[in-house]
C-alpha cells in the first residue's frame, strides 16, 4: 500500500497540535511517531509489539542514514566551544559592541552574516547564532528576534544560491531529462522564488527597530528592552558547568576557524554529498583550530580537549530533536505515504495549468508544515510538477520549480517540527516554541503575498 489516505495525516496533526498546545516539542514528536506506528500496525493487522519495533527501526534507520549530519553537528558544536573557550567569540563581541552603535546595526550585521554563509542552512543557523548571540544580548535584543533573523536568512539564502546543499539536492530531484540543465534552472528560478525574496526583504525591514514588530514578537522585544529579559533558553546547558573563557583570545581566533570552515565546506560540497562534505569540513576546521590556537598558547591541550567534549555535549538536545524530526518524516513519507497522498490530491484536482504554480506552492507549504520536511516536499513535488510541465507546457518549468521551492521553504519556516526551525532556536538559545510562535506571522504575510504572486504569474504567462 503506497498511501493510507486520510490516516496518513494523523502523525503530523498530532505533532503540530500537541506542540502548539503544550509547547513540549520532544514529547509531541514522540507521540506523533508512536501514533503513526500505531496507525500502521492497526491498518496492516500487526500487533502492538510490531508498532514499537517499527519505532525502533525507523529511528535507528534515519539516524544511520543521517550519521554524517550528526557527526557534522557534533564537530560544529566542538568548534564553536573551542573558539568560545579561546576567547575569540568574546573578542568579536567586544569589537562589534564598540563599533555597532544601535540595535538596527546589530540586526543588520546578523542578517549580513546569514547572507554570507549561504552554503548550508544547518551551518548557517548554528554559526550565526553563536557569533551574534553575545552582541544581541548586550543590545537587549530578544532571543526570539535573533532566532527569526537566523531562520529567515538560512533556508531562503540557501535556496536562492546555486552553490549550496539545497541547490545540489534540488538538482538530484529533477527528472533525468532536466538534470543536465539543473544549475541553469536553479539560477533561472531564483528571481521567481517570491517567498525567499519577500522573506529576506521583510527581515531587513524589521531589522530597523523593535517598534516595527508585530504580535508576540513585539511583546517579547518590549520585555527584552524594559525588563532586560531576552528570553534565553537555560535548559540547553542544564547540568553543564559554564565554560571558562581565555583572556588571550583575539577576533582572529574566531574569524580564522569560521573562514576555514566556510572554505572547506565550499570546496567539498562540489565533490561530495552535503552531509559528508560538511562533516569533513568541520573536522578539518577543528584540526586547523588546534594547530592555530595551541602552539600560540591561547589555550593549552587540556583546555582544547575539554572544550571539544563540552561542545559535543551541548549539541545533544538539538540532536535529540533532529532524530525525532527525522523519525516523524520517515513515519509520514516512508511508512504512511503522507506526501504521496497530499500530492495525489493535487493531481486529482485537474487544475488549469495557470493555477499549477500557486497550487504547487500551497501543496509544498502544507506538506513541509505537516511533516517538517522541506526536502521531502521538494523530493516528491518537484518531479510531479516538472513532469506535468514537460508534457503540457515546457515554458512553465522555471515558474513551477520556483513555486514548489518557495512553498517548501514557507512550510519549513512555519513548522515547529522542521529541522532548520529547531536549529535556529538552538543557535539563538531561544525557547523553541517562542521562536515558532513569533515567526509564523511574518511567514504568513510573505506566504500570502507569494501565493498572490504565483496566481498572477500563472494567469499572465501560462
């Protein structure tokens, strides 16, 4: 059975409703995975033991499949901890604090860093958060605002860049006849990715002070400025002693490891798959950091080792969330066929070609929101949309591709179970559901305008 129909919607609904109501994302994700396994066991007439075995197999399989990304996150946590221990992050914070004279300048600096790190959204979220968090705290910018700035310059800039892990994945999802033109198609689709462009325009606009913010974000910014409470998440480091910081560090001790990581990642992403490339880049950057810091006695060998272990430990909460997010993605896509069911609804609608871009945008957004898997939405809907265009109207390929990618990013931004949403709150050390609830209004505004744009573009050009 390829799809379980309406029953396939149970896990994402459980995850989203529980997460929004209880704001306990770990238990919500686990309940969703269990509900999916239970639905599968009931509909296939398997016993309750089979449901539990399914959970173990799915989580184990997805963890093994994504082990390069797990390794990358551990190594990145270690690298971040090392540069913090060496005093590089402190030195950068002091340097930035002396030169950045306003909240707006700090927000714009955060956005610029997000735009520069266009290689991978995982790398983007954690690196920008680590570097800018001390600076935004000094200017009393809420962690929710920092998470929004991070998240909105992560996936959008990666999906617009032809040299990124996202672009590499999109090209592999194209039908065989179009893969040879993959890079050219990604470049052509970028100006038509209305959601990514509007999101970046909006985040720049809302960088100009907290008075422009809307909804819960406005209240959290007011709390940060009036009560000096930025809404930091303390659970992440619970049980861990604060890491001591060297007074010998300089800005170069942060800049050099980060530039090394960016350079290695850019090089390896052209040769290997995203997970392996990023893990290899992080490993080499960590080795270079050792060679750069220890001989200069910024920190000694034992301090480097302790910082490395500490950094890996701090990534455990994020890894737990990611494993569960991958698990629910497997339940929805591999076990119950949620994505195929949503896609089949689109096919059965028999819409006019003029409505295809808008329909794919909405379907991709719904899929990514429900499953937390923007790449899953791309993997299922891009081949469908491209095949329809090739058969009916080849000139619609670029607009249809852009709409599908845009919808996938929008759903990713709204979903509490999306991996980049989780990593953005991790990088900002912000309470996860605070980030989700403050970002949704902005995503809905950009998404609504994008939907209108695709309806208009379809009517005019298809």
